[in-house]
C-alpha cells in the first residue's frame, strides 16, 4: 500500500471516524469522515481506487457488525472528494443541486491521467501535474454523479446521530455544502477550509468563502474538519478567516492600482505572505479567480487554465518550491 494512505481511521467521537492522508504541500489527499451506525454515512470519497479501497478496509475495522455505508455525501464536485463515488455502487450519493451542475467544469479522470502522465516534463503544467498528481490511478475510475440533490438544507440520520447538510456555495466551487453534527460538536467543512497549506478556490469570490467560514463559526462547534489537513478548532478557524480577509483586501488593492492578476500574485507572494503555509502558488489561482469577479466575468472558470498559472509560477521557482512531505501537527485524536 502506498505510504501516503492511512491504514486506520482516527476516532473523533464515539461514532465519528476520520480518514486523513498524512502528507502536506501537495494536492488530492482529502479528508473523509465516517459517521458509523447501522446505516453509516460517509462524507466525501477519495481520488482513486487504491485510496478508496484503503478507506473501505479501514472503515470495516470500526463499523458495527452488519453495518454498511448506505449514504455518501459529497461536500463538492472536485474529483479528490468525489471520484471515489464509483466504488460505493450501492450507496445513495447526495450533493447540492449546484454541485451536480458543476460536474461539467471538473476535469474527468481521463483528463487528469493525461495531464499528469502525458505532458512534457519541460512544460510547466506537465512538471507540476506529475509532481502532485502522478501518484493517483485514474485509468480505472469513472465520474459517478450524485443520485440525490438538494438546495438549502437537508436533514439525515445515521442511527441516533443527527446530520444536517447546509449549502454554503458558491464559494470554493459552485455548489459547496458543510456537514453539521450538532450533538457531536463537529462540522465537516469540505474545501471551505484548508489546514497547513494555502487554500485554493475555483469559484469564489473570497467574500463568499469568508462568509461560509462565518457560518461554520456560528454553529459553535469545537471541532472543524477541513477538506485537507489536520482537524482545527474555532480559534484556528478565526485565524484562517483573518487570512481570507487579508488576502481579499490585498488583491482588491492591486486591482484598484491597475495591476494584472499575475502581477498582484507576484507582489503578494514576494512580500513573504504567510510563508509558513505550503503551496504558495495557489495564491496565483486565488488572485485570478478574484479578478474574474472584480471584472464582472461570469463565464464558467477554466480549472486547467487556472492551474497552469500556478504551475508556471512554481516552475520558475522549482529549485525552492516546497515538495510533498509528512504533516507536522497531526489529528486532535488518536488513531484506532
């Protein structure tokens, strides 16, 4: 089994278990939350077959006898949170209606295979995709859309556990949702929140992402599960919210001064902006997305084009760019 795959789940509470790959400074290794019970719920699925099989094997260690994962919830449509849907063929798959519509903007597994395996190594995008995505096995994965969608809120139950799905998009993507577990004091935030690395947001604007973070804070839960990285608390989420507002202000200032999005990103990153976070090149994407909103561009975002901008920035600094490495702080829980 690849070294980046956990072999066990971390217990967050009596019936909540987290699958969290232990690498930072890279893409595609998303958190998945298992809500155990006679009829279990899985929040998000991994990127490919090996990851999905590893999660299923780990889940079998903690699920009650005779229990199965009847429901999968996708917090959004990005492949690293939904490609694994294909490996839960008997489960109902739930997302927001807007997330289903966003599937047309998401690269397919076949496109991801081409981008990570077939582009020239001296092409900045080819170099970057190989660095971060060649570990994934896309060839036997198919996009599996949700079987049930909703707008607003949706109530679910896993045994005695009350589960509230709350639509907060458009923000990270067009159709984000968060998962609120009030009795457990837990919110699963999807990619509204990143931990240890710079965030990336494809839809925006940053104001929408920040307001989604404010919604999470309003639920007053002590434990927040980000889309990627270690579990955080409310204080850490407020720090992340301050980051979003700071970056929003800097990008707007550069836009007002007449700089291009790439010039704005260069200037912000050259100022040593939050250098303790990994994947600084994501600021290039954040600036480009924010400029789209500031200029009134309402077309669908081109995710590959946005990724190319980040790749070109990182390629010119490839001798100093951070490489995938083990995470420092680990979960605020003990592995089973």
